[in-house]
C-alpha cells in the first residue's frame, strides 16, 4: 500500500513551505487534501488565520519533486500517512490537531516495525555522570530485550541513550529538528552516521533544513508519539524533556522518571514530574521500564534484603520463637504461656525450630542458640508482599 505520487509530491511541498503542527494548515489539509492545499497556497487563498502571503513567497521556490530526488540521493525517503511504513501510532496526534503530514526517513530499518516496540529516553544536555550512566544502561538494556530506543540526538542524555542502544547492536531512532541530511549538533556527526547507517534518522523538515529553536519543541511530540512510553533521565523544571513527557501523557503513553539526589537541580524536573503528575512512574532499571510498556503480566523483580532463616518460618513457629527466652531457659509450659498458645502446639514448634538450629533443649528447659539470638535481633520485618492480615492467629 502506498500513496499516489501526486499526493506524495504535494506533502513534500507542504513540509517545505509550512511549519509542523500549525492548526490552520492542519485543518485545511484535512478539509481539502494536500494537493488542493498546495494549490490554495500558490494562489494566495485564505487559510484560517495563516499568513498565506508568507507561504506564497515560500512556495515560489518549492519543488516536491526536487526534495524527493534530493532525499533519494541521500538514501532517504518520504513516508506519508497511508504508506505501509507509516506507524499507526502517529495517527494519535490527529486527536490533538497536531497531525504529522509526513516524515523524511533515512536508514535501513522499517519505521513502522521499529516503532512496534519503542521507548523514548530523554533528558538534559548538561547531564551528570550519573545521568549519562543511567541513560546508557537503559539504552543497552532495552536494546538487548528487542526494544527500539527513541531520542533526539542532543548532547547529554539523548546521546548516551543512542550510544547505549548502538553498543548492544540494537535499533535506535533519532528524531531531528532539521533535515535528515543535517547532523546537529555538529560534534555528533559520527553518532549521526552510526544511527543513520544502522537505525533511523527521521524529521518533518526537508533535506537541507536548518535547526531552529521552535522546531525542537514541536518535534518532541513525535518522540512521544513514536514510543510506548517516555523515560526522563535528569531534567530541569523547565526543559524539552518535560515537554516530551507532557506530550506522552496527553497521548496516553507511559510517563516514567528516574530519581536523582534531592540536591541536584538536574533531577528537579524528574522529581517535579513525580510530584505533579499522578501517572508518572518512578523507574530505576530496564525491568521497571518494561513493566510499564511491556506485555501484560511482565513484572520487574522485586528488590528485597537478604533472606534469613526466620523469614522462612510460618507465622505460628515464628510466634513461638519470639516467646523463647534469649539468654535464659524456660520449660515448654512457660513458653506456651508467653506465646498464648497450647503446650502441644508450642512443643511441635520448638521441635521445628531445633531442626533449624535456632533453639536447643537442656533437659526440659528450652533456650536460644547463638544463631537463634542473631536471627532474633536481626531486622527481619517481612516485606509488603508477606504482611499478614490482622487476626491471622
């Protein structure tokens, strides 16, 4: 399935002369189609509250055929709504009147297939070593589990996430605020070349387009839309990463944040997300990310302390252990009185405890062993999953 050539050419023209997600343009293309929208711009017809005169000047030098040929020379292509390669997830932007009219794509992977299991990792450009390590580890972990890592190729967290995925020979997508033939920042030319050679570089802007400040914020909606969830690793309270997280929430994607030191201004945005957005989930490792975006029933391993012998005791036997004197010895009847249980039940429990080496008998007197005292004094509070209901006895 593929869109007709004349529609693809018209969309290429629109991507050249208009900025992405402008409501007036979006509504007009919806109403009349891309071909007629281009014709309306050429003749200066009114289009909502758009400055059509400015678009008319731009369209004089625009050629969809020329941009498509330039892309072809780069090994790039224009993927449009209706193409087999178009990710269905991008259609969610339509509900927010922020339609994507098409994406210039460079790289060997299928955009649609790459986005079937994708997670965005975003964050500050001025990242700490802590943030860079976390982003890279998540990139490696997700790639090793067959997930695509989506980010924006910026300094800091973005670059670390891309590099992590590449190090694991995984798929990664760089969403750009410039043409797919423009490496920005320039220092990331080697990283860009790696991503374009093995993953995908995508953009709404035509070949040769330069990055502009406003374009970075607009492209953030694409990062969120292409992914099942967005992980924010280090971000200031006002940042592009927070913008991506906001888009993710609006698109009903998972929003996740990595915590940092409470004294770190670079983690303040993550902490604010956790405070302000009830749907934001705290994550610290790959398994916790996949618990949010993976298959139903895929849970991260619980973190717990060391398992001690008394953790393995049943509630009745544990209750008897608490009733055994620590330093002295006592008969079964006295222990039963302290535990509030029958003598026969206590005798059976003491026998089980003796097998574990926690108590010992001397004649008819029972007391703690050295191991038992150590276990008794240790902090062996059961975790939340093992808590007993009131009245369990």
